[in-house]
C-alpha cells in the first residue's frame, strides 16, 4: 500500500485524486495549503506528493524545497495550469519528478503516479542495499547435501511467502543474514527495501534513534528530521541481527512495535503506522536467555513464530567440496584456477571451522587472489589449517583391561563440558562438537540435570 498526499487549495482536486485511487491499495491524504502539507510530511512518510504551485500561504517552489529537506527522496508531481508550464519545468530542475496540467485526465494521472511510485521504490531499494550481499543471491547457494539444512532450503519459499516473524539461530558465520535476505527475495515484499540493523554494542539512546528515527529538535541537537530503520523498511523487511544483545528496555519498545505495528520517532508524540516484516537472528540460545532473565519471554514468542536453526559447518562437512567450488567461481574473475588438490581438500574437510562458512569463504578468497597455480595446494592454506595435525594429540583416556562402558564415558564428557561452560548448554555443545539439541537429547538420555 502506498501513501499519497495532495497539496492543493482547491478541495475538488483532492477529492478527484482520492476518488481516482479509491479502489487501489493506496491511502490518499489532502492538505489545502503549503504549511499543512509540510506538517503532514513531518508526521508521515509519503510515497508520492501531488503539489499545486499556486497556494494561498506559500509559493509552491518553497513548499517543494521544504518537502525535499524533510524527506530527501520524496517523489513530487507538480499540478499546474496550462499557462504555467515553464514554472513546472523549473520545478523539475529543483527536484520534482514530473508535472501534470489542469484539467487533467484521471487515467493519465494514474499512470504517472504508478510510474513515480515504482521508481521511488526502486531508488529506495538501491540506496539501502549497500554491499555485495545486496546482489541477487544465486540459487545454487541454497542446495545442500546435509539433510537438516536441505529441509530448511526446501521450506524457504513457503516461509518467504508468509508474513510471520522469523527467528534464525546459528553460530557466527553460518549465513543467517544470507538466509534472511533470501527470504525477503522470495516474499511478496521483494520489491520493497531490505534494511539491516545490528543490535550489538550500541546504547539504548542510539538504538532508539536508529530504529525509530527522530524529529528536528534543537534541544536534542537534531538539526533535521531523520527516518528510522522501521520507516525505511516500510513495505519491506527489517533484519535485526544479534537480537540477544538488545537491552530489556529496547526489547520492550520493539515488542510494542510488533504488537501495534506503529512506531514513534524520538521527540514526536504521534504514532506512525509501519508495514514491515521482521526477521531476527541470534547466535545464542534465546530460550536460555529467557530463563536467565536477559531476554523478554513475550518478545521471544513474538519473534519465534517461524524458527530456523542453521547447523555449523563442522556438522555439514559433506557440503564443503561444493562450497569451495562455489567460492572459487565467485572470486576467480579470470578463471585461472581449475580446482583444488585432494590433499588440500582433505585438510579443509578435517578442519573444525570455528568461523563457519564466513571463515571458509575468506580463506578461499585470499587464496584465489594470491595464487598463481591452476590448482589450490595444501601449502597455500592458512597456518591454522596446516597446524591442525601438529595440534592433534592422543586422546587422554584411561582404558582398563576389563573394558569400559561407552555410555558412561559419554556421560562423563557431557558433565565435564557442562562444568567447563558453567552450565551454558550452547557453549557445552560447542566444546563437544555437537548441536545444542543433540546435547539436550543426551542429557535427557543420561538423566543429567
């Protein structure tokens, strides 16, 4: 749904435009003078403004200038009389998108409006997709030989079409942001913006300004109005990374946004409706955080409507060969590398990859840039991978002659890992090289509290 503003002192012009868009998904508001129109744009984010250049209180050019100050990329179509076409053309030099003359044809007006809003949406998306991940993600990245991950990939189209919140969990570097962006691309919001926000290492005051925006306020040292991430993500998706780092106070404010579907800019009393899908991500166990009192239970359930748990790379080593090939093709612009030696691939498979896919991609990118050989050799691998053989030690296990219970050994290892991690199940699972769900299953099996 788009939001349209008509600034014209002739009431019937506003009425005609409202009737034109009556059976569409667009909301049309009207203002009878320049100051009222400027006030409306201060209050709300508009996709399109129809502006008459002849207004009772202000010059239309001045209104255009003020609108651009408030919302830099606002799309404005000038309404002008036949004798004022030169002025309308001048307004386009100052930032107006187009003009339409009175009396206008409603079909022509509709075509111009749809064209303007579509261009506005495209400009918005281009502006905020700032890095390589903004490019269309290749579908071959979403095939896996790992059964658990492949089930997730197969369900992504269905999840993408849903409007419900998604909570993606997994260790750092497992590709949570890539999954989130893919869900956006598969959604009905794909033409809208995909806005990201990292909740870590930021004060409550700064987080509130970033998420909800603020009004011009000399007392707060705000020199101009700024739209927050939620308004920028309107009609699209917002990705909240490291959600576990958000303070309890900010969690409460986020919960209100999810429940009421509206935000309040800092320094503004009026609520602003937003139409945004929320995808959150965490590398921690949020259920555990709820139990510890560091994460609000209501927010957890509001976010965890569709849960996605991404396994670490060490649990999907069957994919490593395909991932290596994918990253070679991605970074080998001159097609100088034909593949990887069997020895190098074996060492890569045996490495535990604490940084997961991100670490693997960085390793391959670095080798591709520096290598002059047609095949990647083991000698080109980073020292931490080459040293893994040296670091490997004989297991320190006492094996009595009469034998030993394998289940008892496993039970003792789990208890030791829990003790070392101070009963943090996620850390204990990482020490043991298994998932948290696998750890919980074994704890229940061996009656470990």
